[in-house]
């Protein structure tokens, strides 16, 4: 079976646009949510980790008559970055595929039309349009798929992209996720009482919910044979394993024993051909909601044993917020950078670590002790996915 390599990356978040801004931001470990600029955000806590105004991609009127919202603009921006980073030119369009995860797609367009008035011509927009726009940008004539199973969407997208390569359906896959501000999504989480009025504080005893973030990440997945043939300049990591599962427990709540999230982690490790002791770091789902963080901590303890209290976790959401359907891709991109640099960046400090969450979140940069990093992404509906990123050739 051919290895799946990560040969190009593109990213945008509250830390700015581009890999350098993202890695620098990870190492500074300082950020804060801000009030959204939407005058119609009539809700108790209208804040999120938004993309800086200066980094928001310029508006695109339409693509082949299809209006493009902010999520599509994010996706196009990070795809251009990733393609340039990979140095991909002249690849066979029939052997190039796209898989993009997004929870809300360009829902912001519909929200804008509702308050500002609908355009004169009948317009519509669906979640799959984000992947369609990316496919047209790169001229991909292979499979084009949109995944929208909530906050695990882009984690599943990466796994599906790897499967396309391993099954021989594609040589190159643009995989990732994109999520932008949505008045409906933020309003719904306010009504649920699931928004922290302070910051996103995973594994902190005083956490009071999550805080949304905007962002997108694109990863160029490439078969090892294809990368060798074109002498790819950079290989960040290989996507060594993936595991899926479903709680089949509740439409929104996580199964409290963590049986299925543990199963997904074990499956990913098995596919990667390594054991739990060979993990050097975990990028957890860690949303800042009370039960999610507690259950994930217990599941990690079950997987890693007593080592769970020492094995470093990198809590990305405490830095950039919960980016919904893009969260898995942003976490995977972070993991690839950790593998590439051999360093786990400092976590945003917790003020009051939760004794129920017996995990290690180092506040200083830490050397990656092994070559492998695990990424977890969970979602409403009990959807769970774990990915293992490993140094290429390890």
C-alpha cells in the first residue's frame, strides 16, 4: 500500500493568513476572541476568534453564477497557499481529487440575504459549493466530495482523501476544511448556554462552554510514488492511520464512557502500525465544554495508562477557538507542523486546571519525543475520527 504524504499546507485563522503566521502564533500562545461585527447578532455572547479584517480574502462576486460566501473564500485562499507550497504544477487533473469538510458552508450568504434583502435573481447556495469552488480552482477532474458531519467533518475529509490515494482512485487530493462566522450557529450555541463568556478554556476547571473561531486549512495529500516521481521539495509528514466510529448514543451529547472515541483512537494506531507508547503528542478535540473534555481525558487515560498525565497535549482550540467543521483539518495541519519541526509549541496557560482532566498541557515548548502525533475530532451525532501523523520514513 502506497504511503500518503503531506506535501503542501495552507491556513487562515485568527492568527492571520499563511503558515508562518500560524506557526509563529502557535509559539506565541496569545490570542483573544472579539465581538463580531454583525449588527444583527442579537445574542448574549456575540464573540468569536475571527480572522483579522486585514487577512480576509477579497470578495468574489460569483463563480459560474454561483455566489461565494466567506467559507468558500477562505477555502480558495488556503488551497492556493497549499498548491504553491507543494509546488504542484502540471499534475494530471483526472488523478486529482478534492475532499472538503464544512459544517455551515456559505450559510452566511443566506443570513445576509435575510436581513439585507434577497438578490433580484433567484440565488441559492449549498454546503457542497465550497468543495466545488476548490475543485474548479485547481482543475480537479477526479472525485469531488463535501463532508458535513458537523465538527468532525474535515477530520473525516482527510481520512477519505487518504483512502482515495490508497485505493488508487487519485494521486493527489486537496483535503481540508473551512468555516466562517454564522449568525445562526453562534445564536444557537448561545441559546444552548454553550458559549464561554471569557475565552475557550479546554481542560480548565472554570470552562463554561466553547468559543467559535473562523478558519480554514488545506493539506495536499499525495501518494509517495507521485511525490517521488516529481521530486517533491517538502514532506511535512505522512498520514499514517485513521480510525472512525460512532457513539450511537445521542443526537448531540457525547457517550459518557468514551467507548467509541477510544475505539477510533485504537483503530488509527493499528492502521499506523504503532502502539500508544509511540505517540509523542496528542492534539485533542478539547472544546471547552464540560463533559467533552472530561470524557476525552478519561479516554486518553484508558489508551495511554498513567502516561496520559505526562504525554504532552497541544490544545489548539484554546488558541484559535472551535472552528467547527474546519477543526479537524486545522488540528491535522498543526500536527503536521509539530512533526516537521520536532517541537510541541507552548499551550495557552490554564488558570485553574481541572483535576477531573488529568492531562499534560505544557506551557513551554517541548521537544517531540517520538515521530508520531494523534489528532482527535468529534461531533454532534456521535461522529468520531482519529488521525495519526508520523514523520515520513519513520
